[in-house]
C-alpha cells in the first residue's frame, strides 16, 4: 500500500468514526426526545384520568351529603322521632325509603339511637338492584367505631367515616364491599342527641370505574393520611389487603416515601405535590371533612417507564443503524472519491507531462524544421546568386543540378509535413493500382545509392526472384514512400557497414500474397527505452541525433500511419550501437503473372556462371537470382581463385557461360582480373565468356574508355534485378531486358504539343495569380512549351477577360485578393460549361478538401504547386481542341467581323466540316454563326434530356435521328451527318443498336463550334 493510499484510508476511517459518533449523538438526542414525549404524553393521559376519577369520587360524596341533610330535615319536619309518640319504625323506614332512589350508591339507611341500637333500617336487596327492604334483625352497633365517633362529635356536622369494608353480623361482607358511612346526629325536643342517621355508601361501582379507567403502567392510588391504601390500580390485591387491615384495626403510615409525599403536599397551599414521575394531590370536598384526609397518588410504574425506554430504544435502533450505514457509505464514497480523484490527478499529471513532452517535441521539431528548411533554401538562394552573377561561368550545369536537388529536398520535406497533416486530419487515402514490387525496390535503392556510396556503405537489395514474375494491386506511391523512409533512415544513421533491404514472398493463398519487407542496418541503433515513442511525430530517439544527423523526425510517424491504413504494423528490433531492423508485412492481391517472360529468361541465361566478389552477401543475392532462372553459380572471393577457375573450365571443355566480377578486389582489381583472364583465353584460343563488371556510380568515369573493357557490361551497384537484366541485355545474353531506361515523358509531351501547334492556332491561355513571381515563372514555363499567356492579378480581372471571349484555356490560382478563384470559376460557369471552356486550379492548397472544393466550384482539374510539368502538359493536350491556322486569325488588327469570317473559314478546313454542304453559301458568315449557335444550344438540350433518361424509346430515336440529319447538314458537319446516316440504316436492320457513338460525335462537334465561333451562351 502506498503512502497516499494509507493516508486516504486513514482519512476515510477518521471520517467514519466522526460520523458514527455524530450518529450516536443524534440518535441519543432522538431517543431522549422520543422517550420524553412518550413520558410526557403518558403523564398527561394519567393526569386526565386522575382528574376524571377525582371528579367522580368527590362529586358523588358531596351529593350524598346533601341527601343526608335532607333526610335529617325531613325527620325533623315530620316529627318522626319526636316524643311522646313511640318510635314508629315503619313510618321511619317508609320515610327513608323515599330517599333511596336519589343515589344509586346508597346501600343502607339506618337510624341508630343514642345507645347504638338500630331502630330503623333499610337494606338494598342486591348490590346492583334498586329495591330496599326493612331488615329482619336490627343489630347493636354500639361497638362500631363510627357510632361512637359520631355520638362523641360536639357538633351536628356530617361525620364521614374512613373507607373500609362493610361488616355485617361481625363478618366482612363477601364479595368485598368498600363502604363509606355518612353520619348525622338527630336531637330530641330538648336538643339532646337521641340518635344518628347513617347512610352506608357502597363505593364498589366507583372503585370498578377507577380500576377500569387506567392503562397498564399508569398507577392511580387513593391513600389516606395514615398511608393506608384504598385504591391501587397497579396492585389491587395490596389495596384490598390494606382495606382488610383497616377493617380490623387502624394502621399507621407504612410507606416512608408516601409519608414524605403527604408531608410535601400538606405543606403546599394547594395541597398538591408534583414530581418528575408522580403526583400526590389532597382531595377536597366532603370526603376530606371526616376523621381522615384522602390523597390521590398517581405515577408511572417502573415497568411502564422501562417499556417507554425500550420503545424509544427500539425506535432509535433503526435510525442509528441507518445513520451508521450512511456514515459508512459517506466514508466509502469519500475514500472512493479520493481514489478516483487521485487517479484523475495522476492521469491529468500524465497528460500534462505528455502535453509538455509534445510541446517540447514540437519546439524541437520547429527548431529542427527551421534548420531543415533553411538549409536547402540557403543552397538555392546562394547557388542562384552565383548563377546570376556568373551566367556563363564554369560549372553552370553542376550549380543548376545542385539547385534542383536542394529544391526537391525542400519539396520532400514539405510533402512530409503535409502528409502528417493529412494523416492527423484523417484525409489521407490509399490509391489502388497495379504495381511491381521489384521495380519499387529498385527505384528506392537507386534513390539512396549515391548517398550510400558517398558514406562507403554497402547497400544490398534482396528481393525474392518469385516476386519479379508477379504484379500486384496496391498503392505503389505509398509503398514506395514506406521503403524510402526506412532505407533513408538506415543510410542516414549508419556510418559504417551497410543497409540491407530484404523482400520475401511468404505465401500466396486465395490469390492474396503475403509479402514481408525488412530494412536492416548496422547503424547507431536505438535504446530500448525510446522504442515505445519512436513512431510519435516530431520525435527522434535523442535530440543529439537531430543535431548530428539532421532530419525532421516525421518519417517513422508517417510510416506507422501508412501501415495502419494498410492494416499492418511496423516491427522494430534494435540494439544500441549495434544496428536496427524495421519490418512490416503486407497482404497484396495478385494482379497478373509474367510466367512467359520468366520462362524465356530461363532458356536464355547461361547455365554456368562465375561470381567474383569479396562480399559473401553480394554473392548470395546473385546466386538466388540466377538459381531462380535454373542456373548453376560458383561464388569465389579471390582473384587468383577466379582466374584459375575460368582457365581450368575452358581447358576442360566446360567453360563458364557468364563471368561477373566486382571492380574492387583486394589483391587484383576487377579490371585487371578481366584483362588477365581474356589474355590467357585468347592465347589458348578459347572463346571469351560474356563478362560483367560490378562497379559503383563513382567508378563510371574511371573505367570509361579503358580498351580492355571493350565489350564488357557494367553492373552498377547496388545490384538489383532490373540492373542485372540491363547488364545481361548489354552482353546480348538475353533478348528481354526488364530494366530498360524509362523514356522522357516530358519530352514526348512537348513533342506532341509541338506537332499540334504546327497545324493549329496556338491556344489563347488566360492565367490569374496574385504573386508576381509566380506569374513570371508560369509565363516562362508556358513560353518554353511554345505557348503565350495573358496574365491578370486576381479573379475579378480574370472573369472580365473571360467574358470578353476568345480564350481556350484558363488557369486560376484559388487564393487571390478582390475575388478568389473559386468565386471566379462559379461566375464563369454561369456562362461557359466545363466542356466549352476548361478552367484549371493552380494552387498550393493540396488537401483533399481543397481539391473537392475546386471540383465543386467548376474547375476541370487541380494542378498542385510546385507545378509538375508532366501533369500540366497532359492537361493541355487533353482539353485543348486545336483550331486550324489562318493568317487572318493571327492578325490582331483586323475587325471582329473579319475574325469571325476567318474563324468560320478555318472551321471548314477541318475534316469534320464542309462548306459546300452547309447553308453557309446562302446565308453568309453572320447568318451561319446564328444557325450554328442554335444548333449548339439545341443539341446540348437534347443531350441533357437523353442523358437523364434511363431508356430511349424507338420513336424518340427515330425522331432524334431525323432531326439531326437536317441539323448536321445545315452547319456542314459532314462527319456527324455521315455517322447519323449509318446508324439510321443499322437501327432499321437491328433495332437494339446503341447510338452512344452518335452522342460522342455530337459532343465533339459542339466543342469545335464553340471554340471556333466563341459561342458562350447567348440566346439565339
């Protein structure tokens, strides 16, 4: 784990711990808040229950107090207890019976005399019933505490007994009947107490309501001032036990905590104590006017509080878990983000380094380009200055050759830069055609032979002989470029040893040949660390390499991209200071086989050949070539061995059929060896074998004119198939020579142009270029062809000149001020078609997009600067329609009418026209011009209509042929009329005959008429 990763993990762990602590705090606060809410809510519910129960209890007791007073007043009012009458129980009980319906809590009404004896008594029949009955047995209640306490009261206030269980006949009534007794004394006429009225209040219903009113855990208790339990919703059994104890005997305060609460409540003016979890409140009203004070004690039980805590905790746990998961997620996200940020920063840093590297490469490249461009420019400028000052001095041709070489090197450099630009923009495409690999290799080797010879390097070409018998389909120019780049690098970076070019035919499958190209050298080699970036643009393995060897650093980058286009790869093997090997494999379709030529060579080439060269590799190359032709070769590396081998062979009747000797032999020069061999053979009367001397280009002057070499062919090194065939042909060994010198195409084109100029008027050429140097150069160039040009500065001037008429060819630069070439051509095309007036783009803008834009604007063709003379001449010969010479045409002082007349006269001198058959004799030159103009327009319309149609009906053919018959005759187009008549007769015999040749003849006739008569598009 890296230090950065450890730091990121530590930061993530710290963040997780911090968020976890925060989560615990938040969940704790939520827990506390939720628990407090539950607690407060439960206390509020308990308070509501308590208030309701207190209200019921106090209200009912107070109402019964009023009932008791009413009973007492009624007894007094009715004199039920007044003497002298004897107590009439029935009357008293009947009177009391009227009060039983006023409150359902009354269970018993009694009147007890002063001695404690019941004198009247009504009992409720059942606890839930509403009927009362007179008791059968009146009891002595003198021993009951409430009787004695009520009789001993000093006033006539209502006495309220403590709440206890009802006892009858000395036994607690079952089921338990919590009872409260309300007692009020009665007095006789003298005002003396004569008894008491006792109401037994059955609190069972109230107790049941109170017990049913609370929920589990919410405790409602009724206690008296002695601490005895009356009601306890949390522990009813304990309350009943307390009531039993009270029934037996009074109990003291048994709960110290409860006693403390009672003391606090009594000390409060409101008679109430409120604690955090409990409340103790003194009852008010009649119930508390008795011997004991009653308190309502409410609180939440421990189990209930634990349940609240548990519920809050259960609610808190998912929240805590979510918060912890969130914390973990945030920590993981931050860690992942840190890692991604680190990776992005690392990538950004790499990209920054790459950009800085590329900027460094480009800066180095620009500095290198400045040197590379300035070097040939300096040569060109310096040499031209020398030539200008000494136009007739010695070495003029040599200086001009040097200027040409420097200019071509500069052009190659610019082409490399443009190729790289095309590659990077994706606009470089392959142009497929037929090619011969041995010819491509021979050409590339020839390009670098002089440089290799200057550096004393051995340049060896090994091409499988099988490849010489095949032609392939591919982009010859780009394959040549690949070879040139690799061979050029090999020669450039090799100071000692040599460069070997090896081309192998690996296999042919389904007419697809797999060919491997390999260029190896013994040069400086490449460090392994530099191999990965070797094919990047602007890169050489070391800046010092650029300083020492020069070069732009573009060759291998272009090579790599070209191979990408050809679905191949460049393989590089190299060792520093030990040389390099560059190879690639191409799959090329086989276009044709030259088996007949190879068969003829096998018949003609001598079967026994001697090769003398001290370099074994040269011997191997020649042996492989001759072996392919079925020859037996002997390779010797010493002049003495060669001498004796030739002599012994001749003496033994088995002479060598061919002798190939290297010029540079250590012991005896090749020339001397040939001279010595010939002298011996001549002396012995043996025939001399055909002899070939292998020599360098630099040796040609030294061996020229040597008498001993008369009849000896020279095989120029490096040895290639074409050079070998040329040398064999020079010895008349073979009749088929594959290495014939290419004819001078430019000279042939100039000759063809000269022939046409002899019999035709020179074409009028308009040339527009904003650069004065280019105008002078082009004027001189055209003048060297025997042509004159009209020069203008921009597109607008060119347009005006064209509209004046009379030009046969127009050459326009694309980028010009005022009006560019594209705009000018579009304007020209609104008056002249591409056939009527050819317009050519002459521009340094050579990208494919520039060429497409030129064609879209209406240019007939695009000529790249610097101008290729061969292409220029080919276009002139292709598009110029010659017009016969006439002295009157050349006389510029004649009037326009005479020009037209002479032009028409020149027209009828052509083989295609005849004035005797035309209407010209009747209507004259002016009328003929109008008729010819109408003919051109009419025929162009017909050609356009039929070219757009998919088929041509027989009726349309007949109509067209009939129409053309008269039209051609009217303008004197005899050749066209003759072809029309022949086709009409042939169609009558064979209806499916094509009339395409007729359309071509019409088009040719139109072009001639437009040129001679300057028809530009006016309405007829």
